[in-house]
C-alpha cells in the first residue's frame, strides 16, 4: 500500500488532534499559536494551518485569548456510534463483496496480533490494532468514500475506546466480534458481514454507555 508524504502542518494537526481526543488537552483548555509553537518546536505558520483544521473539525473554537478545546463529549460519541452502526454495516457488506485473498490474509494476521496483545494486556496496542481492523474494512470495501467517511468518525472516539479496551473482558469480547466479522467476510457473505458489523458497533456503543454512565 502506498503512503503519501505528510506535510508538517498535517503532522501537527494529527498530533494536536490526538492530544485533544485523548485528553492531553482537556476540554476548556486555551491554546495559543505561540505556546504550541514553543511546545512543538516549529514555526507558527504550520501551527496556524493545523489550528484552522481543528476549528473545521469542531475540536476547538476561537476565543479572545487563543482557541478553546472542545473535544468530543460522551453525548457526541453516542451520536457518532449511531452513524457508524449504519455506515460501517454497509462498508462490511461491500468488503465481503470486494475483498481479495491477499487482503483476507492480512486481516487474519492482524486479528492474531490483536489476540497476542490482549494476552499481554497491552491496552495501547489493543486500541491500535482495533483501529487497524476497522481501517482495513474501510480500505478493502472497494471505494475510498468508505474510508474518507468512516476513518475520521472512528478516530474521534479513541479516548472512549481506549478506556473500554483497558478492561480485559471488554477487549476479549470486542476481539471475538472482530472474528465474527472476519468469518462473514471470508465466506463472502454480505448479509452476515453487515449484520456482524452492526452488532459489533452496537456492542461498542453499549460499552461506551456503561463507561460514561449515559
């Protein structure tokens, strides 16, 4: 798979987005171009571009002192999961229709790696392999529209997913659900793949509700 070169502004955006979504910068924090420039050791020009993108993503909003961190609330996350239930079901269906044998082998290898990290109780690696599994579904579905639509939504809930996978029982359940999705895709069964994915995201939403006590 080819990877495009990422500009400095893109790198800064991804770093700040991750820091906001994981709580490094709590909701209500005020960020300035000067402080970010000093913290990251870069000029203010790429910072300014990255901050504009954060505003477009509704992760920060302008204030008289800089920008205020908004992040994603549990309520926002629940809405994102509602959207994902429907659209990821379609992506899994398309994946079952379009996936190649080579891509299936790649997916199986990732699931084995995820199981390894679950046994080691490495929550960060579990979260990362969880993200990679979903990204594979989006990428192997046969159209970049799936990835462009779903990857940002999946990314926005990373703080809540990290808290969920930190609980070993939840991680094991999620991994089993991934296997159910994989088996349906490997069988080239679009109906079963869509159903398994919808069930998985619905269960993830329930786990979020338990964590957030919504």
